[in-house]
C-alpha cells in the first residue's frame, strides 16, 4: 500500500486507479469508521473499472498509519485536513467524498470547510450529529477496560456488562462491532481514538449543514443504536440536496445490507460521470 508523509506521520492509503483497465473518471475518496482501516470502505464498492477511482486513507491512529498521534490531534477537523492532504498529494482538485460512521463525520467536516473540493457526498450509517457520538458512553467504557485489563480480559469484562448485553439484544451486529474494538491490532496503543473522537463533533450546529450545496446520499439502517436511523434522517433533512435511503440492517441480513449499500453507492457515483470527463 502506498504512503505519504504529512504532519509528522506516515499515512498509508489505497488508490485503486492502478488496477483499472483504463483511467477511471470519478474520484471517490471514502473514509472508514472508528477502529477501522481502508479495508472497510473498499468492501462497500462494486468494481467499476474505468468509471470510479476508489481512494481511502488509514486515518491517524488507525491501520498502518504511523506513529500513534498525539491525543489532542484526534478530532474531526484534523482528520479532514489529512484527507485534503491526500487529495493534494494525488492532484485531486475535486472528488466525491464519503465515509462510514466516523468517516461520514470526516466527510461532513470536509464539505463544510472545503466546499470547493467536494463534488458530492456519501454519508453511510452516520453516528454523529452536532455533538458527541451516539454511543460515546460505550466507547469510553471500552477505553477504560482496555487500559485497566488489556484487550483479552477487557473484552470479557465488557461482554458481561448490562450495556453490552442490551446492545446485543437490539443489534447483534452493532454488539459484534463494539467487541471488535478489543480485537484491533493497535487497540491499546491507540486507545485514545475511542475517547477523543467519540466525544468530538464534526460540526457545531445542524443549521450549518444548510450551507452544503453538493448532492448528497445518506444511507442508514434501523436496529443499530451505534448508528441511529434518526441520525441519517436528520442529516438528510438539513442538507439541502440530500437523498435519504434506508437499507436493510446488517443484523437482519448482512448480504442484503451489503448489496443495497453497494447498489446505491454505485448508482450515485455514476451520476457524476458528466462532471469528470475522460482525461480530467
């Protein structure tokens, strides 16, 4: 995976343009969720060789990006700046920008601060509005247990808590995702990301979203307390050119969820082909 240097860190990123049969036209920069890596956004994509250039970044404090950042830099504004640095590195003046969960927050922050760089927005399963993460208390609890007992014992302790068991009853997939925070290779090394980012906010006021002019696709599901359906609906109401789509919950059908997400994103990206003619 290629790398670039920025702000004292070595960022690892994915750029699938080299795998296409011909030069792709629509650059799509999509960011992963908290604790994730570039593998997550790439799993959402239908291969569209010659049409879409898929670009993703291991955010600071995640994946293969090194070294671990200072905790005070783990906030949405800084993570959005990192994406802009990657776009500059790749000579991308504009792109469709998107993200999953935390990545959706990064995309929103970027769209508000750098509107000229955003041709379109894809917000998948948002978990933040104008305030801390919907499940901030759970992520803080995970951080406390990681520091207190380490990944293995901390995982067992968290699985025994009433908060985890309540989540598992409502959404087995969300519960599995929470336990996965203990399984990440750098779970303890980069535990600060769980506290700093869950408490941060990608924007200050819902009214700020009225300034976003880019066409936007908002994807959300029910049966997910970490990524509430109401958050997706709220974002779609406040972003002027947004389309909202409720997809099947992963807890109901992982295959159906992935298929609907992939189809919706692919159809949305194809509408940007006229904005990115061949050779652009």
